[in-house]
C-alpha cells in the first residue's frame, strides 16, 4: 500500500531523488539550462528542502518539496516556505496521492515558524490549491534576472501574525524574487 513519508534533505533517499529529477526533466525541461543544466537535486541541498513523498516500495508515485527563503516585500523581510515541484506520475493520477502530498505540505507550513508559504502554478489549479487554504495574490511577480513579469499564478498561505497582518501588501504591490520555484 502506498505510504506518505516526509524527509529532510539529509535523509532523502537517492532512489526518490533521481525519480523526482527524471520527472522534472521530462515535464519542466525549460528549467534545465545555464548553471542548472545538469541539476541533480530538486532544490539545492543548502536550501534545506523538506521532501514529501508518496511511494510504494522504491517507486515514487507523487512528490513535492518546500524550502525556506527570506523575501523582502514592501519594506519588510518575510520568512517563507516556497512550495514546489508538485507532481504525480501519470499512471498514479486520480488516486488522491497528490491531494495527500498537498495536505501534508500545507499542514507542515502552517505549523512552522514562517510568515507565509508561496507557490506558483497554472491558473487552472487555483481551486485545487485553494481547497487547502492557499489564496491567490493579485499583484505581479517579478524575477530578478528578467524584466518580464513571471506569468504563473502566485498563491500564498499567510501563517504568522506578521504575514496575516501584511496580506494586503501582497495583493497590492509586486513581489520580487531571485528565481521562480
């Protein structure tokens, strides 16, 4: 029976790491360029990612990860968990595995010491993530290495008192990030 396991970076089994990277290479090939052409981890180990794995034995069925970042916005620094690399391999879709991963990661972020969580997704997924409490933020996102706004939908969880108190600023003022996740 498939099981959900949460791993910190140092305990993340290589058998799942390589399957996650293989999926990313096929599904999101455009990220494999420049300095990360030969990416070998879903996120750099120094970002201390936390990995959410739904697996049956050595077979990775569904996956996502979070990592901590500090983001400056509207004159305030926020500790956030970036949520990314959410996927389920095609043969295992429609079994609720992705939903279990999303629920576990959302709960992990909500119980953490961060101010907020942030994810980027296709606009068609707003209801999927919204069902777990993620909210769409209306202001654009800008990535530091380009002048163009980052087009995917930005959704956030506001966790701490500071995060909740400043939610309006994330709706009204553009968010600047060093790279998308």
